[in-house]
C-alpha cells in the first residue's frame, strides 16, 4: 500500500510522540544510553511541545501513514533568505528502507516552493541517517554541539542541499 502523507493535526500528536520516542530509542540508546534518550524525548517530543509546532505559521509538520498506521513524521521551517531547516524526519525502524523517508522528505520540501536550500543537523554516529541524507543529495557543511539550539550537548553534523 502506498504511503499516505498528510499534515499532522492535534489528534495525531500522541501517536507522533510515541513514534518519536520509539525511533529515538532504536537509534540513540546505543549512542547516548536509554536514560538520556528517555529524558530528551520526554522533553522534546511531549505532546504539549509538539502542539506548539502545529501553531507556527512557517512550519510544515507532516506525517506518513501506511494504511491506518503512522510510520513516519517530519518537521521543517522557513528560516528566511530561502533556507529551510529540516528539524525532524523519523521513520519507524521496521518501515525504513522502503522509500517512505524519501517520499516524506520530498513532500516536506515541496511545502516551501520558494526555498533555494535546505539544511539539517544529524548525529555523526547515526551512520544510517547520514547515508540516507547523502543519498538524497545532502553534503556535510559543518558541525556543532548544541543540537537543535536546545542547549543539549549533542555533537552533530550540519548537512545541506540546494533545491
């Protein structure tokens, strides 16, 4: 069944929060430890916090479903001067490798037709994500330690792609 991609709504937020927690644990427990991952996802991906993203006029917050099951989510925002920042793109581990991430990325970027570039932050030890983004035309342009501007000491690569 093809992926159905649509805007996220308030009723989706508990399931989005659970998806983010599951994907973070699957990806980052081995890197940061389960306790730290639970703390981060508990703060960053709480339903109340996600609800704030729905209200922002310059943000595109999408979900992807396979049948009636939520399998992926993305969030990107217009930062001005033609730049879009991809803040989230997560696909459940069991749904990865089937084109859902690529379809969701392209749908997310299509929401910003005037954009000329997109960038993102990715943990360097998340090699699967780095390879995914490279396959989508992204290249490493820098690095940092304050992931998402949240004051969280998480080293990351900055990757960008021209649109």
